[in-house]
C-alpha cells in the first residue's frame, strides 16, 4: 500500500485544538478526514514528513542575470514574453519561476523566510487574534487597469519604465480591516496618506473595527511597511493606545488575507459597472458589507498554509491557492507603480 499524504499545517493545528478540547483520536480523525494512526503519530511527536523530492533549482546565478537583462530591455513585457525569451536563452522554466525571480531580491526573500519560520507554529486560533488591514485603490474603469511594469527601487523615472497615457480614470483609495470574525467599517481616503492622516484613520476606523470584531478581547494589529505606517509618530500612537503591532515582512501581499477580500469586491464591481464616483463608493460599500464572517474565517484558516508555502519556496512569493468565497483560486501579484495588482485565474 502506498504512503498516504502528510498532514498539512492546518490539519496539525486542528488536531492540537481538538485534543485540548478533550476529543478522542478517533473523533479527531473523523473530523479532519485522516487516519487515526496519523493523528496518533502527530500527537506523540513521531510523525515524520516525506523526504523532499522536488526538482533542483532550474536556473543558475548566470541565468538570473540573463533574466534581469531581458527585463531591462523592455519593462512592459508580460510574464509569457519574459518566459519565452528566458527559455530561448537556455533556461527551461515556468511562469511562476519568472514571477518569483523578477519581483523579490535575495534580501527580501531572506527576511520573508525568517519571518515565516518564526510564525510556522502559529495556530489558526493565534491568527484569529490578528486584525489585518490594508489600503486598496478602486478605479472607475475596470477594463484597463494600466500596463504592468517590471522595475527596481530608484528606477521610477527611467525612460524605459515610463509609458504615455491620455488621462487617469476616476478612482478612490479605501482602507479596510478584517479578522476571523468579519470585516470592519471602510474608510474612503481623500488625498495622500501621511502619518497624521493615517493616525486619524486608526482613531476613527481601526479602533471601531477592533471594538466590533473583538469587543474587550486583546488583539494584534497588522499593517504593511508603508511610510505612514512605519513613521515614529505612528509607532508612538500604538504605544499610547496599548496596541500590539504584528511585525510584517516587506513586499508580502501574498501573506495578507485581506487582499483576497479586495479581489472579491473588485470582481463584484465589474458586474455592477458604476458610472459616477458616488456610485463607485456605494458599490464598494455594498460589496464589502456582503462579505460574511465565514469567508473571513476561511481566509484566516489559510494562514498556516501561506506560511508553509513561503518556507517551501525559500522566501520567494509562490503562486499558491487561497480560499475565496467560492473555491480555491490561484493568486499572483504584480508590481505596478509601487502598488500590487491582484490577478486571479
């Protein structure tokens, strides 16, 4: 008989939780759909993972340098174009590999790997204590989201990285927060976000979100490393309010489950097709309000799997499946003018 699949990080977390609740091994195995012996091996600490048998790294450092030269020739190429040219140079690879090599440097991958290793034993219950937040831009025009540009920090004004356009569609920037219990109120942001305006958002929208989702219970707040978020005055605001902030690796939208919620809202907006800015805001609020606690809980429950995927990819940003309101969908992120576009396919 062949060997059965190893337990996932989520299954292991559920086993530990059910064991603390006093469930028997048989009850636990029936609950998560695995053998009783697998549960027993995990609880006894005797479970041993499969021997790693993945293929070797497909490109050398020289091959990586070749890819960078291909990108620098034309920053507006698609992943398919990049993969084709890289293959012609002698490196047989996949779109996902091209994606990872272009977007993250070695230092960023190492920081992500270190962070994921520190969090790999967090349970779903621990992640449920985290209030995730993020900003997202919504445009009136959904058919033309702009060209994708591959560039490094400091190359913003390079002629090769610029492309002419006629005009900008009407848009709105939105801040939101979510936890395993659901979503908090949205904040429509006017103008640029600096430390002062961000602290106003925290005061009038983050605190009400925490009150709604956690009540008097303790929670940990998550945000990315945007300048307004990492400012000294913002850090002092959190200290004064006694709020713990989760350390977060840079350039890691794939780890934030709220990105999936933004995608849900944007897909619903494509069907609504608002014609005015007021209609756009109303559609965003309606779509956000339709997100259920069950959807949020499923996304939070995917955190151990996201961590596991980062570790398996050695810090790279893998194309892993995330849970949305319908099923499992593959999610990729592309850097566009200092923001990340979420593509679902």
